[in-house]
C-alpha cells in the first residue's frame, strides 16, 4: 500500500481537489467546445503548486515523490482527463529539465514551465512508430555547431501549443534503440514547424498534434541524454506514465460513481427512488468493487516506482485493467443515470472519451497484453 501523505502533501492534494471542483469541472465542457488547451487554467494551477509536484525545491518546486503525482492524477482526472494530461505533461518536462539538464539550460525553461507561461511536451511518437519506439526515424546528425535534427513527430500531447519539447531522435540510422538520444527543443527557434492541432472526436484540451523539424540546430548542451542511455530512461518514464493514466481512469470512475449515487437517491422510478431497485444498486456495487481493484493495482505500481523496483509488470497491469474498467463502468454508470447522464453538466460523456484515449496513450491495451504476457513467462 502507499505510504500516508505528509501534512504538506495532504494540503497540496486538498488544494488540488478544490481546484478540480472550482476550476476544472466547470470549465471542461467549454474547453472542449472551443477545442483548445486550457492555458488560463494551467496558469491558475501553477499558482497553487500543481506544476511543480516533483520539481526540486531549489528550482521553485515542491520536491514531492512520484506517489503524490499519482494521487494528484486521480484527483484532477475526476474532473477532466484532457486537462489533467496537459498539465501533467508540462509538469513532467519541468521536472526532467530541473533534474537532468545543465543549470544554464534549465534556467531558460523551468521557471516559465512552472508558471504555466510555456507548455511542455515529450515527443517520442511518429506516424510510423507508435508503440514500437525503437523504430523512430527522426534523425539527429552531428555537425560542427551541435546536432542537426530532421523529422516529424505525431500524436503528441500538448503539441498544439507546447514549445519546450523533450524529443527523442535517432543518431545512428539502423541501430534501433541503441542509437536513440534525447534533446530539449525550443519551439520558438528556426527549424521547428508546428502542424495544426488534430481534429478528434473529443478531448481537445489535451492539445494532440504534431510538428516538423527541418534543419533544426540543437546545441551540444541541449542533448539531455546520449545514445545508449536515452532509450532506457524513456522506458522507465513510461512505467510512471502508465500508472498515472490508470490513476486518472480511477478518478473518472470515482466521480461518475459519486454523481450516480446522488442521482439514485434524488430520482424516483415506479414509486420509489432508483436506489430502491436491486438491479440499479447492483450496477453501482460492481463499479465500486472494480474501482477498488483498480486503486490497488495503481498503489502497487506506485509503490514499486517509488522504491526503485522493477515496475514494468505492475504498471502494464494497472493501465490495462483501469482503462478497460473505466470504459465498461463509465458506460454502465451513464446508463444508470438514464437520459440525465447525457446532460453536459455531468462528466459522463467526456469521461467516456477520456477512457477511450487512455486505452491508446503510452502503449495501447494490446501492447500492454503483449508486455504482460512476456513478463509473466518463466525465465
């Protein structure tokens, strides 16, 4: 189980719950209708410390561990999946630069990321290389001034507006994962070309899109990790991403369950409250039980990440189960609401779209099955 929160951690999570209720939940439908990242809400989140959870105090962050971020993901995910993904991705870039970049380089970006003045994103995926990360084709070529980078990234969270980018590129064509290095890219520099944000079925506050690098020049100190180290680091970060996405799924189901329970006491059918009908109660009981199981899976993955243990299996199981659990039980809880569940003031529609996205990002459900199958085989 997760260790108890300290007083400071508990205070942050309480502020996050207030923020989710007062800012995110009321704004989520509008941001979706306007098909945009909620920049003003991210700046407001920065004021209450939500962009600096894992950022060291020396850089103006809170210096908390991964477990606090996982709990934060559930709290904010309960209000809106898209906003939470956008916020956490900017936070992740700030934390990585604060921990790993040379001080002068970090100073150029971290303060603006923490304040929400600039957005961050991590760019692994390409149109021809999604789950197969080792197949990326974006090339980094050594030149006298540093590294010339050419290629295209696609399906990137925050790409619609982010201009501080942690990017992975191939330094030795044909070498697979061995040649992949990691760079920080400034989207305001020549050679960076942003593509229009993708028009999707929903979840536009994630800012999903892509960009081109056309002769982009990265200085030597803008290589965050060299070939041989970057790929392994990225795989470790993916375990964390899969776990907090699972936590976000739990948050969505938890909020849907709360709304449905309140509706069951207020709405009557055939002369008695909905909660008085056995079939209705059982539907919610199943959702509650599945949610409890999802939280235990997230807790185990979080424990392993914080302890520095191998979290591959636990993270894959948590993401697979929680994404599927969310799709199943969000649909069931929407049905339990009747037509009322279709109203925009309730979270069911956008949460269903969020659960669908969760089944793809940071490794599809099918990829999780393959990973789990490989990890459970006897050595």
